C-alpha cells in the first residue's frame, strides 16, 4: 500500500499545489485588472499562468521525486534529476520572457493611449519590438548557458576553450563581421529614428511600407503584396527615401503631354473641380502650370497634396483619369496626335469694327502734246 501511496502523494500533491497556486495568482491578477482597467499590465501578466505552472510543477517534482522510492527512480535518479533541472531552466526562461513581454507591451499600450503623433508612435513601436527581441535573445543565451553548465563534460570543454579565448574571439569576430554589423545597425535604426514600422520607403527603386524590423533584417511590403527582405545594414550604409519621416503629408505631380492649343485656364479650373470631388485630396495645395515645351507638344504639370502615400496615389490616379476623359469629351484637339482634323474653337477676339473707306486717288491729268 505504501508503495502506491507515496507516488500518489508526490505526484498528486505536486499537481494540486501547482493548480492551486496558479489559480490563486490568476485570481489576484484578474482582480487587479478589474480595479485598474487603465493599466493593461495585470491583464497581460495573466498570460504567464502556463509557464508559471510548469515552473512550479517542475520545481515540486525536482524536490520530491526521490520520495517515491520507486525502483526505476532510484536506478535512474541522476538522469531524472538532470531532466527535471533542464525543464526547470527552460520553464524559468519561458516565464521571464512572458513577464518581459507583458511589461513592454503594457508600457507601449499606455504610451499609445496618451500620444496623438502617429510618427512618434511608430518610432516607439519599432524600439519596443527590437527591445523585446534583444531581451528574448539574452534570456535564451543565458538559459542555454545554464543548461550546458549542468553537464560536467561540457563544463570541462568550456574551461579548455576559455584558455584560447583570444584566438577564438579574433576568429569569431572576423567570421561574424557581417552579423555583428547588422546587429549594431539594428540598434542604430531602433534608437536613431532612421526608419520605423509603418514608414513608406523607396529602396532600389521599389516603394513599400516597412512591415517588420528585426536585429538583422528589415521587411518592406510593396503595393502588390510582395515582401522585400533587406539587411538592416543597407539602411545605414546607403541612401534611401523615407516618405514618412517628419510627417506623412506628401505632394505629388501629374504630367500631361498636350497639344499647344490646349486651353490651360480651362484645365486649371477643371483640376480644381476634380480635386474638390476627390476625398483623397487633403485640401492643402494644388496648382497647374506649363513646365515645358518642344516642337510637338507642351508639358503641363498638375500638383496635388494628400495626407499620406496611399491617398496621394489615389488622388494622382483620379486626376489623370478624369482629366483625360474630360479632354477627350470636350477638347479632343488638345490631345497629342489629334492633328488638324480636330479643329480648335475660335477664341473670342476684339469687337468687330466697320471697315474704313480709303479715299480714291484722283486720276492724274496728262498734258496734251499740242498745248503750248
């Protein structure tokens, strides 16, 4: 009877203790979240319940597994203890990452609720994302190091390698030069405010929105849903266009190649009508000017403004489409290639005046030869 009672007490007691403590902690966090709804930290910490229970269960079993006095446990006591230690270290690292993630997300959520500047919010979001990745990487490295230190053979190997740390450091530095460069470039991007998640950028002639920023690469989503993945060192070593830095408002142009007979004042009036009927136009500015001319056509430039890159693209397309349709319907002679078949309407000129009558000159009288 004792042979069955001891394992039941050890395993059942550890499981009940784990469930009870996990339930109590979750209850405290739930009540704290209800009392302080303005602080999302308590609600986010509730996600730590599972790693906390794994940690508590592993710690309880690590302390009491010998009390089962099973033959298998006594035979493989060292191996079981080693396995429980590894699980304990992994669960502790998991719990630390979850707690750090809750703290960072809570700080970002409170900051996002108090600021109205989208550019500053994207910058903080980029910094928070990279900070979380750094913390996760550091915790994983420490956990792996702690796991390796539990093996005596690996401790001796590590001690022998430590004696040649100088040579290994030089070799590792040369081999990981590109990786370390990207790592430091990631820090520079995060805290130098060069590019942020959500920025509209143009790299290598491709425009898109920054979708993800890590310690080593940056992902840009193009308008056709492609993803351009580039090392972060590219953005610290080469010039690129950031349309969102300093604000998302943009100014764009629409170019028309028209006939010399095109009615520029009417074009200007039509552009204003199109923009007033276009929701993508932000109302800041607009203009239409003749910016060039050659023997075959003249270049007309329309300038429009919008609050961001997406609206600017929509406004430019709307102006181009509706202006061409209006020219085809009302002024086809203004389109290039119309030729002489499309005659331009006569422009109003000065008021007609009655023709002036010129006096007729008197005929010249010739002298008669027989007059003296």
